[in-house]
C-alpha cells in the first residue's frame, strides 16, 4: 500500500477501475467496488467481468457486490436519442449497473436531460 488519504472521507467512496488485462481484472476483483470498461471492451464484457468476479471470490469478497459500469456508453444528443436509448437498454440487458454517457457540448444540459428522461428513462428502467 504505502499511501494515505487525508482528511478521510465521511463515507465510503466507491472505487471503480478500468482496463481489461488479466492483471487489471484481478485488481478489480481484489480491491475495487466496480469495473469501468469502455466501449472497445464490449466484445468480452461478460467474460472479463466474470474474471473480475472470480478474483473477488478468491480474495474472500462477495462477487455480487462488484458493480459493472460502462464509460462513454452513449452520446446524448437529440439527433441520436433513439440510438442512445437502444444502446443503454442493450447494456442493461447485459447486466450493466451504471452507464456513463457523454453530453453534446452545444446542448442546454438541463433541457437535454429532462427531455431524454421524459422520452426514454421509463423504458430504460423497465
């Protein structure tokens, strides 16, 4: 270890690690609260996450506590909303707990999020 964080946070701060090398997936399982792959890792998403969960079990941790998130999962912009909603729904079906999306910089963010939520969020949560 050899490092410290001061002042200590008042609550647990989840640590998510990215990467998909065998060594990194072992680190995810041994130390992290979640795995944060990016879109170019989706071909092996399930098998890689299984490796991280196996490493968690081998380290005496509850593998079911490990969170699966995807970074840069979709772009939220009105012209690609249907595509974003389909991508997010597909990730949910694959067991993804959280998705980090990009927001188009030219959009009004509160309006964009409200519109996407009213049009798609109910379907994504189902």
